[in-house]
C-alpha cells in the first residue's frame, strides 16, 4: 500500500476547497488555483480529489455538467440538495424542516436516508421566472 504523502498540491487543493463557497468543478479548481499563482495540472487535481473523497475530506456530486466537489467540513450534519431540471443547477441547503424527513422515513418506512445524496428535483427561481410557475 502506498503512503499518502502531504504534498504542496494536495494542500493547495484542500485549502482552496475550504475557502470555496459551495460546489466547484475540477476545472474550476485548476482555474482558481492558477489565479492564485499555483500551477497544477488537471490530472493532478483529479488524482488528489479522488484521494480526498476516499478519505471523507471532500464530497463529490454528479450533475448534468459533470462532477463537482465540496469540502466536507462545510456540509454540516443535515445537507440536502435541490436540482433544477431546466438549467441543471445544484443547490445545497440546510433546512430545519427537512431534517424531520429522514427520521420519519426511518421510523415509518424502515429506510435510512443519506441526506448528503438526497436530491429533490424542480425548477430554480431563475428558471421559474422564465414564464413557468413553480
């Protein structure tokens, strides 16, 4: 088994994700780090993202536009997703009302919900304003 060394690139990626608001793609990480003067290749970013995800330090989400990532420390205990069926935007929300959903499903339906992977589909505010109602 290979040792997982702390490298300058891994530290830069993790620090970038810690300071990032919401979800971001690998190419967004490359671009953001480049703007900070950190040169890093896309393959290196993907390799480190996979390692960080396997360690539970970041979360990976699959969207219509591909994968995006988020620092796991920002996710809190209850984290839900709303996905727009029109534009594909993925929103994460912390909602006290929705926190009651998982215990209900467990108690009444004997099913444990993974809030981090639960996605509700509909239309975001911007797409709903485009003429169709929510």
